[in-house]
């Protein structure tokens, strides 16, 4: 059975996967394998679009805080958000950069990796070794009875 915190973290990742797919990969460009997201389209609006993209990207950071991400992970997320925002401000090239950089997918991946490391660091408690306990009890009982038999003779 999964722990409540693990279930909550998995729910956060599921929400972020949907969100990141929408903002960074939801629109297929016809006749190409490339996809862009709603954030790239919004980013076409000079300055305002990039500011809206930054606000949208902050949602991933808020969810990382809720999931208990480390300061290091959150700082890397902030760096990705800053690169995405500043890159998007460059006229013409910034719009292409915004479509390629995909900060929300990067940040969701950072959080996923962090949470998976945390789960790996905390292995489940092994079950109590009842068979070993019973086996050793029988063994020591036999040894004790044998020793009693030898020393009584």
C-alpha cells in the first residue's frame, strides 16, 4: 500500500504532466513531428505574453513546494523559468526559443527525478522474519534440551 504522501506526490506529478503537456506540447505543427504548447502561442504577444508564460510556469514551482521539493530543485526551476522568460523577450527569435525550451516540461522532470530519488532513499520496512524466529527458537530449544540431557547424565 502506498503512503499518503507518496500518493499525494504522484497526484501532483499527474497534474503537472497534464499541465506541462498543455503549456509546452499540446499543438502539433502540421507535416512535422514538432509540437508547441499554449505558452508558445501566448508568448507571441510581445512582453505581455512572456509575463503570462512566467505566471503559468510558477504553477509548477508552487506544486514543487507542496510536494516538498528541496531548495536546490526549486532554484533550478527558477533558473529555467528565468531563462524561458528572458529568452522569450528577444524579438522573433524569442518566440522560437519559447517553443523549443519547454521550461514546464523541464521543471516537471526535475520534480519527478527528485521525488523518485526520495522514494528510493526510503525503502519499505522489511517484514518481520517470523520463519527465522521460529526456526532459531526450535534450534535453540533442541540445543538446550540436548545440553540438559548431556549434563544430567
